[in-house]
C-alpha cells in the first residue's frame, strides 16, 4: 500500500505535513526521500504490536508478583522496566546484578545437602535462569550480549585473562601433587 503525499498532505510554507489516520506511526513506516511517499512495513508493524503486548503483559505480571512479595522490586520506565531494587540513596540496583551477588555468596555444598539429587550444574543453571529472567526489559536489550561486547573491547580485562590462563598452565605443569594422589 502506497500513500501519495500529494493526496494526504498539506503544504505550509513549502513544508509538507503528512496527515495520518492513526493506523501508522513513524516507526511503522519508511519515508523515501527520492519519491514523496510512505510505505508501511506490515510484518514489522505486527511484530512491534506483538512485542509491545507481550512486554505490557510481562511488566503487569512482574509488577503483581512484586506487590505480592512486598513491592521491593520496581519496574521503572526510564530503565526500560528492567527489575530493580532502589537503594536507600535512591540509586537503582539491577535485580540481575543482585542475583549475581547471591550466586557469589551462596554455598553450593549447603544447597546440595538440602537437595542431594540436584547437581552443581543444575544449581548454577537455576541461578543463571533467575539472573536471565531478571534481565527482562521492555527495550528488548540483551544485557549479557552488551556486557560481552564491553568485555571484549576491554584491553585490561583481556590481558588479565591471558595472564591468568598462562599462570594456570604454569601451575598445572609444575604442580605434581595431583599426579601423586
């Protein structure tokens, strides 16, 4: 479907003003500079509508869960509805970062005592799952991917990893205690 600007617009001081019926938005259309027309991208429009509806449903459900558990977890639009805790100073703490800290503090052996049929990999997988759920955001940003990209361009981190790997290789070659057990 092609909308001709000459039929659906008015000129004001040499500037064309597009009149739309509300069925399309700027995000749903592409404007061709060569030809004055607007072409809606219906698959993208449908995908956008579905993603928006799912985001609204998830934020609504997560908000209800937060209310039912004391309302401590917040979903602020300015942070793309990513689950947050607000510190006493008002600064946000992303829930996925909080779960990372829990993962570092938890004693896997105690969890294995509580759930003897669950493996260490399953415990780690469950915590990773919760961390990934806590990364939900209405902007659709893959936080892990963003962190990986930042880490991949961090020269100091890369050098520290190279040194740690080299040190580990030296330790493994020089430490014969494992062999003698």
